């Protein structure tokens, strides 16, 4: 007798093709796992679509696929990451996230016990963020056609009146702030990769940033740009903004926070922390005269304790990111070419 | 971080810069070839060129293992990777290097070849142990630094009777390359390379010691300073080279005393000697055939030699026409002298090996040094 035949029995065993087949096994999986842990009024309606009240204000919508390997890493797992990643994308527009949807692609043979851990972690991240998962979907692919679990999430948010945050809005004379030390997520993932495992205390910084963003906007609704430096790291985020805003950046290397552990791991592996991913940091570009006030608010928030000012926006038709090195020289901080580390989020 | 930051100290850098500026004779130019890609990388990443006077110029050398591997050997590796039942293990840098007709290991992988990126020869051995039904080939490249681990892996495979493991050996040697660069006649249509001294290899020298460079310094009259890879190492070595030239000396000096001795690592040397032997000649990208400049697997370990286990077919290998990698590797041209640089050849779409590796001169120019003048202008505007 399989778990599907007995709804009272705890889910055990592995994902098989029937879990995606639309029959009783699938219904059982949804009931025992997804609805049980993620329960909220909209999800509990049992529709294929969630019915939501219409909020006042402009809507913000963002979607993100998560394929991180390994699925569990120090400081998080694919479940919490799938919540944080999408919430942060919504938050970087300046919006307050309202709800999430999630779709799971499961590989045949994946242990249900591990799936439950992932869903529980997702539920906890969603509860802590105060943003419910209101609709979802599950598909199963044959063994060898996936890598355990892939999760796509979509986030819906609402934009406060008067906020006009955009990657095109950076202007010369403004300053660049970062909410804390860079590179923790990428290095934490790397430390658990097969063939590369090394002993480290580094944990992923994976966190939902919308609460921090709300407090920042409270102090300065005129913030020009917010960006979470995920894949490609700080360097890539700044190059994207430079190109979108047609400006340049000058950074001071000595002011860019990197923890000693991340620095050491990067030295050893030949990585540049500027290009290593973060999942709980944001870059903020704002008027120079608002910087101190914003930094004070950021530092008072648990997700912005290590906030500091790292550089300025300059007029530059070539849209380059230049860094004054601690050594006393200068260098171009270019786009990342190729992939420094694949499948980190 | 302890023992790292100390070698990147800005105050000390300015002191050294002051000394170099005072001692460098304004009436002459100093052309120093930094042999290793690690030096090239440090010079660009930390902006060392900004700190030395204009008449001190760094000429980028061939010490990037990915860059000097000739296209034919890469084509052979791709063929091995595509051989049925083979798993090819390679260091990550090799993946995107273009072979003939822009084929590469990464494209072969996308086409279905089983290619694994590894960080150590021990990973390759593990893959071989885990897959006894497959043939695991380690694509061995690099200078004397990466050679001992290859020798160890072959000895371990031998001891364990690991029948499905072999090595495609492409290890090359530094001293013959230095001798070749100063000694080789200029190519038709090229100016002879102008080199007044060498920043000598650092990690390589930790294995072979600094004695092997003495003949080159003595016979060709070029000072050599064994230089560490941190930016302060590069600057101190530059000052030592300036002093040698001003004094009319041409000796081997050792700046990297915290790691390198005259004799080097005897144990590593004897391990390599036990497993590998000199090739009569070996082709280098840029330098052409250089006698006694590479190693192959000794007969007693022949069963672990991929060149003997698999019959790779002779092929018409060709580099991209008008790619100047060969001249860049000899120090005759700068990356910016190449028509392809930054137009069709970028790190996203490399035409030559020097654009792929972070140690390659073209990639370093592109990533850190591109539009230096423009970046200076921006900096001045801020100041």
C-alpha cells in the first residue's frame, strides 16, 4: 500500500510519476505537504487560481526560477531562497510584497522527506516575511530530466505613492550605499559543492529585504535606485545600473565590506568577492545629503547592520565602473564574463 | 586578512613608488617582462602601472598555461572528450579556450561529451574510482607548479592498479621558454622584442628553485628577479630590477624569499623526475617549437599515458586568422595592437586563448585596464 492509498499515513518514500499525474497521489501530495505547511485563506480556497482583493496603488509583479545546487546549504535551502529571491525582486522596485505563487518541478525519485523539509522552510520564510503563498503548481519529470527540485515563484506587490525607483534614475553626484558585507551567499554555496567542500563558518545571507526597504523609503522616498546584487555580485549590479542610467561609478575599495572568512575563501579559490552572489543585500543609490540618514536607518535594522557608503555616481559616457584600489591604483570593474559559479540561486 | 593585506598595503606601495621614481633614470626606458600570468593579473587588478613612472613598462610574458597550449593539443583534448566512454577531467580555465573552427571543450560538453571541471588531480582519481566502467582522462596542463600533483596522481593510480585512469600530459617548463624569448630571432615583419629584465616566476620557482635561471641571466645579460604575486612583491622586484640595470648587473635575485630557495622543493623535483621525462621538443603557442621545454610520461608508466592509450588522429589545426595571441605571448605586441581586441574578441566570445584565462594578457587588459585613459579622466574629474 502506498502513501497515496492511505491519507492518514505520513508521506514517505520518493516522488514518482503519479505525483504529477493529476490523480489521487497528486491530490494527496498537495494536501499533506503543500496545503498543510503553506496554509492560508487564499490557498485554502482550493481553486487553481487565488482570488485576491485589489489593493490601492500601482502593482509590481516579478517572477524568478530557482535551481540552486546543493538544495540545502548553510543559512538556507531552495525553499527559503525561492521566497526571499522573489520578495527581494519586488522590494527592489520599492514595493510592499502582498502575495506569492510557487510552482515546483520535481524529479522522479526525489525523497519526499527532503521535499517536506523544503516546503516547511518555504512556509517559515513566508510566515516571517508576512507574505502568503496563495497559489501553486506541481509537475514531475522523469528521473534524469531534472535535478531534484526546481522552484519558480512569482511575487505581487504594491508601490507606495510617490516612489519612483528605477535602474535608470542614478544621477552624477549621488552616492552608492551597500547594506552589508558582500559574497556570503556564493561562498556558502561553494563550500558545500561536491569536490570542493571546505570547512567554513560562512552562512548564506539569504533574507527578505522588503521590511528594510520600507523603512528606507520612509526616511527618503526619493531613493533613485535599489538593486539586490545576486548573480554576478556587486560588480554586475553596478554595471547594469551604469548602463541603464548612462552614468559611471567610482568606488573606493577600502570601504567595500567583505568578511575575513569570505575574503579568505575567495583568495583560496581565486574568486573576486565583487562578483560573488548575495541573497540578502541591497545596493542603494541616493542623494549625497540623504546618505547619513539612510545609513542610520539601515544600520538600525537587522538586515542592514553592516551598511556603508562605497562610492559615487559620476558623469561618464562610457558607463564604466572604476575602483580606486586600496593599493593606490585604479582599475575597471567590468561585467562578469562567463559564469564564476554556476547554479547559485 | 593576516599575511595577505600586508602585501597590499597602499602606504608601502607609495614608498616603493617613490623609490622607483627616484632611482629610475629619466633618460632611459625600462622594459620588464613579467613572466607569469599571476604577475600580469596583479599589475592590472591593483593598478601597479599607475604607481610606476612612465618610463618603466611591463611587457607581458607567456606564463599563462592556458595561453601557451597550442591549438593542436586542445583539438586533441576535444577529440579525446568526444571518444566513446571517456570522461575528460580539466581545470576550469581550459573550458572556453577556442580550438580549430571555434570548437571548445564547453561546446563539446554542450554537444554531449562528458567533461568534468576539477580543482585537483585527486578529483580526477576519485571520478575514475567511482566509474570503473568508464575511461577517465585527466587533461594535464601547466608549468612546474602543477606538474608534481600530476606525477603524484600517476603514482597513486599505479599503486592502486587503477586501469581506467590516464593523463594527457602537456606540462611545460619555464627556463627554456625564457631562454627562447631572449634568444629567438624576430619573426618576419616584427620588431625584436625589447626586454631589459625579467620578473621571474614565483610559484614555479618554489618548486624548481632559482638556480635554473642563472644560465639565462649569465649568457644573455638579462637580470632576473624572482617576484611574488602580491602587488608589493611586483613593485619591490621592479625596484630591484631598476637597480641591477643602473648598476650594469645581470644576476638572478630573489625577492620572494618567503617561499623560494635556490634549490627549490627537492622532494617535488624527484617525484616529477620519477614519473616524467623531457620531450625532445614541444610546440608552444606563440613561441613555436622549443627544444626540451616540456615533459611526457616515462615508459614505465606508459599505461597511464592517454597519448598511448588512445590513438588521437592527426589533424589540420588552425588558430583564428589575424589573432595576435602569438605576438602578445612573445611580448612583441600589446593586446590593443590586435585588430580583433575588443571588437570581435571579448571574454564573452574569445578568439584566442589570451582572452580567456584571467591570467591572459588580453583578458587582463580588457577586464581591468581597458580605456585606462578614459578611467583616468573620470578619476581626475572626481578629484
